[in-house]
C-alpha cells in the first residue's frame, strides 16, 4: 500500500511540474521589453511552487525505485541541488521589481543580479540536469517500473543539455538562442527537463498495480 501511494504521489507531482512549466514559460516571452512587476512576481511565485512540487517528485522517485539505489541517490542529490540553485536565481529575479517597481528593468538582462544569474541558468543548470537525467535514466533501465522510452528520452535530453554547457562564452544577448541567458540555452532546454518529469509522472500513473486477486494467485502458486 505504501509503495502504491508513493508511486501515485510521484506521478501526480511529476505531471503537476510539467503543467506548471507550461504556465510559467510563456510569461517570459509575452513582453518585448522590460516586463511589468506583476509579470516577474507572478512567474517567480509560480516557479517557487513548481520547484517545491519538483522536490516531491525527486523524493518520490527514491521510494519508487527498488533497484539501482546508488544511481537514484545521485539523481536525487543533483535534483535537490538543482532546485536549490534555481530558487536562488528566482529570488534574485524577484528582487529587481521589488527594488524598482516602475518596470523599467528587465531582471533577466539588466543590472548586476542578471549577470549573477547567468551561470545558474546556464552551465550550472545544464550540468545538474545531465546528472539528474543520466542517473534516473540508468535506474529506469534497470527496472520494469518504466517503459524503455523513459530512459532513452532521458539520455537524449541529457545530450542536448551537454551542447549548451559552453553557452557562457556567447554573451548575454537574450535574443541569441545560444547565449548564456538566451531563450534556447535557458528557457527552452530547462522546460524540456520539466516536461520529461511530466512524462515520467504519466508513466507512473498509467502503470497498473497488481490486484489482490493476482497477488492471491501468486501466493498460492508459490505455496
């Protein structure tokens, strides 16, 4: 019963993470210039909620996997670290409109806090994402809990993250796809990781737990 509850909670939190990512991502692109304060604060608040749900997802995966415990521990540690550093960047981002509520500054490109967030949103997030995806991908390949495409897609997304690690050498022009804070190397590739968690959540929720009748027949067969 506990394992079934953990599986369901992990699935729900994974799907919820993906749904929140779908809501948050467009808020970064609806304004050409500096966004109004409400936009920045709303997307930050939603991101904080999303990251809290993501912690539940990573914690749940530790309970779901019955094998490859070492790999799961690595993925969990990287996941919690990813959440922690992203919360730091979210706090820095929200600080801009709180300090300058007139909406004259874009927290992603203006001021020293924007420069401070570059490494977090860029290479740091990409490296942590790779560790998360490879660890959980390998663990998923060693259990019947997940279909094969879960681990395969994890490796593909990890490879895509690897491509964006050198983005810090390409400046801070957010309109540049490959810039350190560009729409490709930050928002797009980060969202893919969150959509992958939603896919894992769906896979967990669709998996049918053994019915009591099946369990009774299995016990009788081994008696």
